[in-house]
């Protein structure tokens, strides 16, 4: 994902597209999603069948009403826009490093622990990791599609 940023001038990372998000917004979203989902994955190892919606509700009490993924993403994007590009990149790098270090400690048995994901129902830890990978790849492709050919 970070390699794809080489294709853009710094100001292009801040331009909002028709989707309503800039590349900076996408990067902040990916970092935040990884933070929240890895936090939940860790909870899956500590608690029997935790429910992510409860965790989100406890962590974000000002997010009211029923949980809907798109509505939650819009809520978080609004909050995350207060960060600078440098802060977003630092968060993404630190989050990714922490995730990789944590993964080194996960045992094969732990990959089968389960919990209730906010949007994707019951998941194993293995499933949560697949969701993170698919999510990252989808947003990387979204970023790459925005690149304009350089002359």
C-alpha cells in the first residue's frame, strides 16, 4: 500500500475523489480499521466469543444508533480528518509493525478462536486476519486506480 504512494505528488494525496475520500482518508481508514480489528482479535484470545459491536459501543459512546458499517466509517473518517498526512502515515506504519509483531506470537490453535465481528458475523481469528488482508488489498487497488500516467 505504501509503495503505491510513490505514484502521487503530495498534494494529490489530499484531493477528495468522487467517493468522498482522499488518499489520506483511505490511509487513515485502513490504519484505524487495523487498530480496531486487531484489538478485537486480541480480545478473541482473552475472552470467550466476544462481540465487536459491544466493544465499539464502549469505545465510541458518541457513535449512537444501530451499528452500520458505512455509517461508522463516515463517523470515523470525520474524526480522523483532524490528523495530518504525517500523523496518518506514522500511525499506519506503527500499527502495521505492531500487528506483525503480535502475529509472531499467535499460535496455530489460537487461530481457531472465535468472536462476533461487527459486520461479518462470527469469525475465527484466522478469518479476522483474512478480512484485514482483503481490506488492505481492496484499498490499495483503490489508491492505484487513482494514479494518473506521468509524462
